[in-house]
């Protein structure tokens, strides 16, 4: 059987992860989260975007004990730590941004204070440009 | 960038989000149940009619045909493509954003 070699040394791309679904009702949120963590292993730039019902993924105070599902929101704490490491450590060439779409947040009566992690709030127009400028979009 | 939308505008807000968050000049291809948005004379038609000002809009022919939707009823300015056309669009526009 042929052995495949992937030469990823020095390859640096900007990934935009689009989170548009509420947590727990479907598996989309968890699946996108896993791909975000994989991109960290390859030291890639990441825009982790929350829009539409995806903004509910960041809501603080998730308690899933009574629905018998794993509460994955602590993982966002890991993402925030990963982002802070990347921001502070000059040896890590990786820019991570955690972004919430303003229109989606406001439509749901939420503010930045409702979220578990610190976020950048961008308007739809700003976000459209950011998405357009990324090398790869992973959506869920 | 090539955006694809695969949900009906009658069922989900996927098309609305795509239109709100896609940059001017980017291409939009309607596939699967998304093709319903390309039809003339529905209460949703204005969305694609308006999008044509800022975007090139395409619809996948095999998905229209599968649903018994006639190409004659596709909104003027929306181009019907086959699978080979889909591949050409993907190559031409580089990154792909699949709105789900």
C-alpha cells in the first residue's frame, strides 16, 4: 500500500469557521469545534465566527446534566487560552479571532456580557469582507 | 469566493444569511432544496432578484429537474448550470463557502 506524505511545512492559511447552529439540537456545533482544534495542531490562522443561532454556543451557563449530553462549552475556554497563547508568544505564528456577528447577537437580545469568552463584535458588512478574504471556509 | 445554498428559503434562513454575509461580486450557486429560491413568482423571489445586483447567481439544473421545476420559470438573470458547470465555478472562484 502506498504511503502518502503530506508536506505541510510552512503552509499557512486563514480558515474561517462558520458556526450558525444552536448547540445540542444538532451535531453541527460540536463538529465545527473539532475542526477548529485540528487547525490549532497545524498552527493555522483561524477566524472562529458565530452568527445566526450559532451565537447561542457562546452563551454562558450551559448546564446539560438533565439532557444527558456532554456540555462542550468548556472547550471555548480552551480556544480562548489557545488564542491568548498565540497572541502573546512570538514563537507561535498563528492569529486566532473569536468573532460574533452584531446583527445576530442583537436580534436575539444578547450582549457581549452574555458570552463565556471575550469576543470581537463585527457588523454583517465587516464580516462579509472577512469571510471573503479567507483561504478556506468550514461551515456548520 | 463561491457560496452554495442548499436549503429552501421557505424552510430555513440559510439564503438570508448567505445574502447578508457574502461580499459584493462573489458568486452564489443554488443547489439541492436551495433551487427553490431561484423560481419566479414566489413570495421569496425578491431575494434572488435583489441579489443579482451584487452577485452572479447560478442554479443547478439536475436539482431543478429532479423537483419538476422548469428552467423557464427560473428568475431572469439566474444561470442554469450542470455538474460540469458546478466544477468550473468551483475552480474559477477558489474558496468555497457551503451555507448549510
